[in-house]
């Protein structure tokens, strides 16, 4: 009887529902995956996904306005379900996918605990301004207030209220006629600066309500485009300041990434030194001759020296919210002073730069394109009068830069960027056992190919990767620094791998994070993703341990038991190696690992006594101000 009932369900004619309409909208914006964990209340959405996967691929997206309809979708088979092992992992996966592809990440969970489990991942995306559509259901509307199983209405455990402070748009769909309008608003809001996650809570009876042949009323792909607008008055003032400046430093946050080509060209025209925040590190090639590294958490002495150089009269902060870890604990001497000009496409970031001499609001690509055009339009006589005759970067340096990038493409020639000042760089070549984390960072970049994506998890990984990991190509370093969620990289690496097939993805995480969320490894096994999970194994919550020691606190609660992580990985279908010496690492077949049909776990035993460069964080926790500290103390005694 059970078999017959199942067969009857399978043969029943498919009916379009409001969940199918939601899928239609995701098709418009080329969503390939929905990351989540199923449950009873969200089942109508998964039913619609199943129907979509069975349906023949349509050549056109149905829309009443044929002028706006694209003939072919870029994503021919999406969206499809990726099932995480925990809802927070699903949100991290959507985050990683969005960062890699530039598309919106989509995640979902069932009502009640499914929704609350999502919150940490959603909050992380909110802090890092990652666009994400979060879909959760409710029990059926007639059941509101009756204390049904996992009820999360305003009369029970109010999940919509919980999402209010970590989303850009957050709403309950209380009638089927609201769904399109609220979904339209949510999608547009996710892309509007400041970007971030948006949340729709949809009762299951609305999701499963029949809709017939009704198709989308809006064409959101067109309306989500961002206008390239610049405030002309502030732009004129910026041009005057740039022309009169003798020495310029560019301070880049993660928000500068989308305009990095124009920003780099501007820097080369004006011979402007480049410094980045820890999250902005991904924007600039570490070998570029104008780059002086990271300022802020785990930063480089060369970056602070560039900012405090007496000849500098203009610092241009670009795409940064100027938070604690980005500013060395709000350092007024080096950064937050009258030399600052703050350039932003996210207007709320100006709230942290009242001391700036100028705020420029607008599309950053347009801002720097106009500055480049201004420089190119100057006559030789004007350049000489303005004292700009020596501003253009030495062409020999750029030629040397090109040769360097060609050289380091092979492991035999890889070396530390000479333009950055590191803490004890000799440790990057140390043969000591246990392995020095500095050496591990060096070898990861040395042996993995240039197209590798590196994701750094919260904890000690932050410090080691920020200071010592220098990818060979620009834009391939990711860090979830805004909220600091442990295990972010474990889930985000899955989304990154799905968003960049054919490119190696290395997740650098700690043993504490892996014990927390390591079973997301099985998602990579299931989908044959060759992600490389590198565990910094020091049998401790390392950031807690070192923080307690540096801060003079009681040493408690940081110990972790010895765990055979390689054995765990093999048990779930991954390949794995235990790495105890630099030679163990060197002997790996990296080409085979990158081309495997399963993920790889490397359980690396690192020196537990090596202290990561975390002095800036300790200085803030101890309520000491940067201007009262000796600059060498921050960068060489962490």
C-alpha cells in the first residue's frame, strides 16, 4: 500500500504554485543554487525545485515585456537544491557563492529552529555586506497563535523579529498578492548600497497555493542594475585636492574591489602608494610595486610607514567602513585625521569619518575614471606647473612587476613580496617541526596554482593569512572579517567551489572551527567538489589561548582534545593526509589534489607556541589607544 501511494504521488499532474513563481524570479537573475536544509513547512519550495528540474529547459524567460526579455539564460539548469548539514552552513555557502560570482546568494530553512539556525550566517553576510536572499516559511496562516509545531509567528517565537537587525529588508508575506511586490523589493534592496541579506518569511499555505499559468509581472534583472551616479560638487572638489597633492596614499577596503582596475590605473598615473584593510587585501596584487600591504589587524609595518610618511598630504579612503580591525583600533595618527578624503558608494560609511576634509559620494568606477581622464587631459605645461612631472610611476617598475609575476608562476621561483615588511620573514622558510604557520602560508601559495581561491576562517587563521599569505593573482583571497563567525570559511568554500568550477579552493580553518561545523565536508564529497581543507591543528582555540596570554587573563577553556581529522575525512569519503613536517607537505601531489573528484583534508600540526599577529585586537580589548603605543610594538611583538 505504501508503494502504491508513493507511485500515485509521483504520477499526479504537477500544479504551479506561488513557490514556482518565486523560482521564476530566481531564473531571471541567473540563480544557480538554493542552499538550505529541508523541513515540513519549506517543502512547497523544494517541490517547486523538483518540478523545475524535471521540466524541459526554456529558451526564453516568460515576461510580458518582450523588449526586456533575454533570449537565453546564462544559467540553463538552475536553480537546484544544495543541502547543507546545518542551516548556518547553508547561509555561509550562499555567502561564498555571492562573493565568487557577483550574483545574489540564496538560502532557505524551515520554520522555527531551521530559521534561527540561519541567523549567524545571515548576520555574517550583513556585516560584510554580501547580497543574499533568505527564505523561511511559517506554519499555515490559520494556525498562527495556536502554538503549532515550530510555530514562529509573532504570537510564538518571532523569527521575523529576530531577522530585523541583521537584514536590509525583512518582512512577513501575509497574503498571496503580496508575494511578488515584496520579493521585488527584497531583490532590489539586496543590491542597493549598502548591499546585504534580505529576508522573506512566507507561510507554507501561501507557498503551496495554486497559481495556474501566471508568470512574473516584473523583470527584476533589468531593474536591479545600479546607476553610475556621482555627486558633481564633491567631485569637482576632489579634482582640485588631487591636483594640488604632492604625495597620495590610497587606503582600500573590500568595497573597492569592483572598481580596482580604475583605482590601480589612477595610482599608477599619480604614483600613489596603496595600502589596504585586511578585507581589502583581496583587491590588490601583493607584488604590485605601489602596494605596501595591510594596515589594521595583522597588518604590515610598511603599510603604517606609508600612511605616516611626512611627505604624504592626501590619504584617500575608498570602499571601507573604517571599523576597528580596518583602522588599527581607530588610529588617528596614521589614518583618521585631516589628511583624509573618504570616497564611498555606501553613504552610511561616512558616519565614521567626521574628521575627513572631504566626502565624495558616488559610483567609484565613475569617480576614478573621471580622475584618470583629468590627468590625461593635462598639458605638459600644466603638469609642470602643478609639480606633477615626477608623479607617473616609473615604467621600469611596471616592467619588473610583469617579469616578477611570470617568474613566481612556478613554485621554484615563488618568493615573499619585497615591497611588504613582514614580521620575521625568515619563519616563512623555516624547516622547524612542528610546522611554523608562517611556513605553511608560504607553501600554500607556492605549491597551489595561481587560480586558487583562498578562504580564511575566523581565529588564528585570520592573523596568519592576513600577514603571510600572498596569492599570486588578485581577487582570490576571501575573509569573513565583519562578524567573525567561526566556520564561515568551511561553508563559504562550498559556495565558492560551486561558483567557480575548475578553480582550486583552499579553506584555511582551525581545529576548533572544524569540530564546530566540519560535517559540511560531506556536502563537498556529495557534489564532488575538490576543495582543499587545511586545518591549523594546535589542539586549542588558538585565538582564545594567545589572547588570554597576551592580555594577562586567566588561561582557561581553550584546550581541545587530540583528534584524527584525517581519519574523520576518510570515513566520510574524502581523501586526507596528516602533515607534521614541511617535507610532508612538499611531497603532496598538488596537481592530483586539485583535479580530484573528492575534497581533500590536510591535517597540519602547527607550532602551538607561535603567536599570530593580533596585537591591534589586544590593544583595543585593553582599551589602549593607538596613538599612545609605540608603532614597532604593534607590528613586531605580537
